[in-house]
C-alpha cells in the first residue's frame, strides 16, 4: 500500500530525488543485495533504532496510521535544513 510521497530537492549532485513509501504485511521471496546497505527484516518497534537520515523520523512514525503523507525535505551536505509535511487522513474502506 502506498503510504506517502517524499521529495528531496537538489539532494545529490543538484538532482531532485522522489521517494514513494510503501508498506506491506506479506512478502514472498529472498532479499537481494543492495548498494543501500545490508537488508534484513526487523520488528516494527526497532525501526527508529536504525542509522537513519535525520528527516526519516518525521514520516516513519506514520507508517501504521490510517493516513497518506507527502513531504519535502531539504538537505545540504547530509544535513537536514528544513522540511514540510502534509498528513492526509484516509477514508474508511467502502466510504
């Protein structure tokens, strides 16, 4: 399920980055190697204990909420300068 869309203006080498945040309760298959780091399954309550970008804490806390979020995060040299988030309540199924 798509939970949010994030933008990172001029994040790397002057390029804008766009991130689509998904959650799922089911998965089949094997984790693959990634240049992002070592992939592994962890418990939800351990998520904020990971080595995260400073801005991640602002949207990660909403992953289990009945909302959709959009955000813009401004980083320079790896430091979060500013961010803006909008939280959109989701309608109940069948509404």
